[in-house]
C-alpha cells in the first residue's frame, strides 16, 4: 500500500514538474509526453528529494521524503496554475496539426507495432520481477549504498579505503565509493515504501524508465513533426533492441537512464528553440542535463557536450562556422599531437591515475575501434548500425535543410568523437577490446540516435528526384 | 513514408531483372558461405561421417543407463556435473569438423559442453561450450576451435548447471543423449552450424548487459552483419543492373530494413522467451525470501549470512575486512553481508600506513595461502602478518579478530 503510494507520489511529482515546464497537455500526444517525461523526471526528482530530506536517518525515507514530494508538487501546481494562461499556449507540432483520426491502415500498423512492443515488455517484466539482482555492477557498485543505508538505518558517507580504515567516525567504503548517488536515493525510498530490502521491488524503476522512454520517444517524435506511424515505429525500434531489453530484464545499470535523460533534455531544448517564449522548456532541458551528473560519472561529459551544442545552437551563422572550424582544427591538432608526440606527452603525464582508466598513457590504441565494429558484430542493436549508415546518405538533402536534425547530429557526432577519443587514445581501450563498457556507452547515445533518424525521415518539402 | 510507396517507378526490362535476381542470389550465397565458413567448391553433403549412438558413450561422472540406442542420464556427480565419453580411433580432426548432436529433453537449466582429447597430448582435456541442443539435431563447427586438430582419441559431453545463472539447488532433470555425428566440412554441415549459432538458445550471463554474445563463446559472423551486407548488395545490384533511382532505392531500403529488423527481432523474441521460461522454471511461485536464496553462488550467500550473524552479535560497530580467492566472491560476500560495515581486504592493505585497529574483523572465505599460528597469534600470507585471534573456523569460512588478545573477550 505504501509502496503504491510512493509510486503515486513519484509519478504525480514528475508530471506536475513537466506540466509546469511544458504547459497543461491539450492533446493525446502532449499527454504521452507528459506521462513519459513525468515518470522519468518524477523518479529523478524523488531521488533528489530523498537525498536532501532524510538527514542522517536513512531508515524512514518515506516519512522524510513524501511530505517534501507532496509539498513540492503543491508549489509546482500552484505556480503552474498562476501561470496557466501562458502555459495553455498550445505548441502543436507539424504532425499534430493533421485533422481527424489516423487512417485505417495506419491504425492497423500502430496496433501491430504496439502488440510487438507488448511482446517485449511482458517477458522483461517477468524477468525483472522474479530474479534477484543479477548483473555484476548492479550488486558490486550501484546497489551497495542503498542496501547499506536501508538495512543499516543510517546515512553513512562512503569514502576511500584509506579514510575508512583510519577514521574513528562511522563511515563506509566500497570500490565504487565515488559513484553518484541519485539512483541509490530513489532505491532507498522504494525499499522503505515496500518495507523490506526486496531487490526486484527496488529495481522496478527500470521498467518504469523503459515505458517512460517509449512514451516520451513517441511524444517527442510527434511533436517534432513525425507521423503517428513513424513515431510508433521509433518506439518499437527502441523496445526491440536486445541490449536495451537486457538492461531492463537484468536491471541495475544506469546507462539507459543516461540515454533517456539525454534524449529528454535534447527534446525539450529542440522544442524550446521552436518556442523561445516557453522558458520552462529550457529550464526542463537544463535540469535534465544537470541530473546526468547525479546519475553517472560520465554524465559530466554529456552535460558539457549538451551545453556546448546548446550554446552553438544559439550562435549566429558566422560564429557557428567559426566555432566548427575552431573545434575541428583543435581536434585535429590534439590527435596529431598525441600520435606524434605521445612519448613526450606521456613523460610529462607520468603517474596521473584516472579513475576507471588507470595510469594515463596517451597513444593510438586501434582496439578502440571495436566501438564501431560492435554495432555490427553482436546481436545488440538489430540493424541500427546499417540504418545510421544509410539513412543520412539517402536523406542527405533533408539533413542539409533541417536545422534540428543538424543540431541533433552535431550532438551525436560530438558524442561519438568523445567516445572514440576515450577508447582509441587512452588506456580505456582495454574496455573496448574486452567490450565490457563500449556497448553500454554507445547505449547512452542510442535513444538520441533513434530520434535523429526520425527527424531525418520527417516529411520533406524538398522536391524529390524520381 | 506512404508517399514513397505510391511513387511510380521506371520500368526495367525482364532480362535486366533476371540478371539482377541471379547476381543477388549469387552474392547472398557467397555471403552465406562466408558466414558458414564454406567455400564455393565445398561439397554439398559431407563426404564422410562418423556416427556414434548415445549408448556407445560411457558414464564418467553422474549416473545413467542405456535406453535402446540412446543413453539416459539420470543423475549428476560432483559439483552437480555429469560427464560421458567414448574412446575413438582413426578420427582425423580436419576431416571430421562438423559436430552434430541430438539430445532428448535436455533441460534449459544445464549448460552443454563438448570435450575431446588428442592422441598427441593425451593428458590435456579440451572443453568447448556448445549451443543448447534444443529438440532437433544441433550442429557446431569445430574448425573454429584451434585445439581441434590432429588425431582425436576421445570425445564426450559435460553437462552442468549454467554457470553464473542457475542456482545449484535447482533440481536435476533427466535427459537422453541420442547420437553424435562428426562429418567432413560441407555446405549442409556449415549451414546447420550457422543456423544453430544464429537461432539457438543462449542463456543470460553476466556479460549480457555489455553485449549479447558471451565474450568467450565461439561465434560465427553475426546475422546482423550478414543482413546488413545483404541489403547493401541488393541496393548496389539494383542501382547497377536495373537502374534503381532515388525513390526506388529508398523504397527498397525501407522494405529491406523493415524485413531485416523484424527477422532479427523474431530471433531475439524467441531467445528472450526461452530465457524467461528458464527463469520462470527456477523462480516462479516462490516468495521473495525463497527467491533471494536461489542464487548461483548460494555457498557465498550462506557463508556471508553466517558471518553477518556472528559479527552483528558483537557490541559496537567493528570494521570488517573481507578476502576471498576470487574478487567476484569477495564482492558478493561483501554485498550479501550488508549492512555490516565491511571493506575488501586487499585495497585496504594497499593503503594501510598503520597497524589495523584492534577489534577489526578479518574474514577469509575460500582462500588459500593464509596461515594462522596459535603460538605466535600471527595470521600470515605472503607479505602480510597480522596479530589476531581466531573467531571462527569452518573450513572455507574463517574469521579472525585483530588482537591484542587481552582486550578481546573469548571467541564464541
């Protein structure tokens, strides 16, 4: 009962926050965006509230967190109510403008695709709800803190082993002591809501994330001008990818969370660019981008990339060209320096130990290229690799004419360059060779890749060459 | 997209269409042959086959009995493993590289491996994990195994609970080994092995959140790469031979990607359904308290719970250092022992600048090389000497507490 109440509070808080930013929904598509984004934003917000409100008492997260969640929700609803005139301005996307319901064959396709999505969702739920926490990092890193806090009853700080062993204070340590704690706070709330440490019950957020991501993908695709059929196919494409499904069935990793939050942040930002008077969208985009840092360490990199692309998007054409030239020449220079002078550079970097990478030894690590070949090598992404290769070619003219697709493409390009720099020029290449991290890092970009493809497939006003 | 479908395409002659069909079929055949590891001049059917009935195998571990021509396996042996083998003569690896195996009612909770010995190294046993056999005759291409060469002297099978996944308490279900065939390479054999590789059941593993294929599992080129190449060749031949222009090429691309995606997804859904069925067999209908104990490393869970009980009974909040012969087991022990305030021993020793505080617990689980001398009260390992008193010794689980002894009450 309390567990259900906790979920109600999470979803209501999230939907209130999103409604305050986006405005009161006035169509089915807007309701779907609100539900999808609301679920994800609600989970993030609930985690932050618990982290801030519990003090030292980690055993009563519901008692501490729920009043704050409802209080925050009331304030947000009040603010939204006061500004309802502005928020009621409807932002109808191109595809939303079509009058009347979808045609019969469209309805059939949509029903078929929804049935396919359900075929994926059901086994994932069964797996998630039956099995104790399974994958390595879930129990070796991410779930240690919430379990220790919930069962220990005290919000002990996690520190490095040297501090832990020498300190007289009650501290804790774990190999993953540096990991951000947002997901742990959320799991703590759910464990307290359920009344015991029940692993499937604290992993339910992964299923909610999955459904929220699909709803948000549908809503964003539609609002950015896709047809119902294409938007629902985008959802199916995401739901059908084996590695994404594995991250729901064997829940506990945060890579899909990062991927979903990046998508929502970019989606809100693109919508804000269409309606600059709706500053709530920009706040939502930035808040989501900032939450990346609270989810995973690499969230800081994505935050920087998002900010860089955001700033770039606001520049005038001349400055954008200069900016691109500067970025490209800096990149080429850096790569050349590493390739030619890596010995000299490494002498000066000697002893720098980067967490997760090891001693920094720059150079050319060809094993890092498995990042790209892995798109085709394993059964992880179905035909996403081929689609990414061919769709930009066949829709090149659309890409050249579509500002939103260009900006999203720029973000993806920057993301891929960041990953390639990491895996091809640093000792992190070992993770690429063993393929333990590369596919998961690629997953963080996959929802945005799908949205980008959807933007490229939007109906075009350009004349076609038959 | 419907707009694309209704576009009128330019006509192309029947001759060019025929040429396109032939070129496409040839390209796809070459692709399939490449994926299956066969060349254009390989025979269609195997030229020689060595056949063994299941009943020809002898049981090395576990229990069973002949059942007609098959071998019924009714029990497992040590470590819940069953092993059967047969001595062979005149079996050249290179000439008998396609393994076909037929099992009956083989449970999904078990992993199947093929074992063999070579005449040139009779003491070395080579073991290769095989795709789950399913209900039909399964196949595996042994040319992918570098050790499969020279003269083979013994072959057999090993069956054990799927590692990392299936709890050891899962009841054993009997099954039958019907037959083994070792054939010379051929198109049919290669394609059978490829079918097994692409569509056969592969259980969840710890790697599954990083990639869909186990890193140590021998795999053929993926269906994804073959489909991708097939679609690209189709577009290329279409453009070259029947002059597909932009709209036609786009339409064909959309159709091909949709078809390919659905094919891959049907394969994945079948895989997912089998994995969930396995999970259902093990966990369905059980309470959380029962399910949480159904883990593949239940021995670690039991030891951690025992240690937790003992340390929780000690007044105060002593620090606990956990060590095991395997890092995975040490971390699992740590996780299962929560909320005990513990750390892994090795990282702490690496940063230790002063003696460990008295009262600190040391837990050694399933680890060799650590000795305790009651006379000197020294717990020692290479490079480590700690003054401690024994707190518990249950074989694989040993607990010590840092002395001086005078400050510590009697151990339980």
